[in-house]
């Protein structure tokens, strides 16, 4: 079934794209959630009218993402955790922890945009990519240090 995406959807494409998906996926999930509409003649004609607005929005979003990338590249996020022998953490540092530290710095980033293959489980410095926009990826330096025990 052909559909038109009404918003960016990670696994399918971007707003305004026409994609082919299974009928059940479209009817039971995408269309009821407002992520897509059916690609019939009327909707395709309306899409052509909206194409300029969609492109202008994408360029504006890309510019904003590039400005955020500049801010992020200057920051080193320091996270303190308890660690045992061999520099292994009790627990781990996840994308949620990184997002919270960025929020303290005044930068709002959705934790789902922070790309971590797996959680950080050792002390040290790591470079973590953040997908701010489909065309803009920022790398942030994350420093995991040992938490000093309080006496």
C-alpha cells in the first residue's frame, strides 16, 4: 500500500515521502497515529502544494541542528559513577544519563537520538554520536570518572 509520510519516521523516510508498506502496518499503525495518510490522487495533489513548505522546514531544521552541533562539540560531559576493580562500573552509563547531563548544560536532546551501541560500562573517555537531523550528526565527548566516596 502506498502512503505519504506526514512526519519524519526513522525506519521509513521523511515528511512528504511516498513509500510502499504492508497494508496492515499502514491501516493499523501509521494512519491511526497520524504518521501517514493514504497516497490517493487528492492527497498526492495536496502534497505537491505542500512540497515547498516541507523543504523550507527541512532547511530551517538543518540550520538549527548545525548550531546545536557547534555547541555540543565544545562540551565534555562528565559523569561520575562508582567503580570496582579493573575500572569497571557498578551499573552503566546510558543514553538517558548523557541526555540528562546535556540538559543541565542547557541543551535539549531526545535520548533516542543519542546513538550508543551498548551502554558504557568502564571508566574513561568516549566519543558518542548524536543524530540531530538526518543530515547532521554531532559527536560528544563523554568522560566517565570514578565517584569519590563520602567519608
